[in-house]
């Protein structure tokens, strides 16, 4: 009787262990959620201060701090990359591996339309991005 009870219990433990293993082994194919919180779309920023709504395009004069939220409920976040570009071309400027994801764009003399892109990568290698087009002056 004891031997039979032990075999049943061992089989139950094996089944529970296999079930836990299969649940943990599910592959994360969902990209992280990412949003640019700052600068806000449609606002004027002067020397990193939000001034007022423009009623249209975001305008940045001088340096500006970018703040991004990125979350992933499955494998967790790895990093956020901050890119600046125009059109389909861009250049990576900063990588942040820990929330809050923040970068201050300074020291780059730039006049014209630019895109701030934030690429978010989760621990499974999935990625997504958010972008904000702005008129950048100095």
C-alpha cells in the first residue's frame, strides 16, 4: 500500500513539475509597449522647458529631455535605445537599460525636421518603437 501511494505521489509530482516547466517554457513573441512621454506632441520646448501648446508640430529650441515608458509583461525589459534622425535615416545617441528611460539631447547643433525614435527591446529580443517628429532649432 505504501509503495503504491509513493508511486502515485511521484507521478503527481512529475506531472506538476512537467506542467510548471511547460508553462515557463512558453516563448515570448509579443513586443514591448513603448511610448514617448516627453517631449509631448504639439508643444513648444525652450531650453528643456515645456512652454505651451503649438496647435500642431512639436518645436524644440535648445536641449530637450526625452522620457519614454516601456513595459513588457512576459520576459521583462532589456533596454531602450534613443535615436535621432530625419526621414528614414537615424543615428543612435543613447541606450538606457533601466527605467525610467531618460536621455537629454544636448550638444548637437541641429536645425530642421528631426525624428526622435525610442526603440524598446524585451529580454526575448522582441522590439517595437515610438517616434515623434519635431522642428529642432539649436
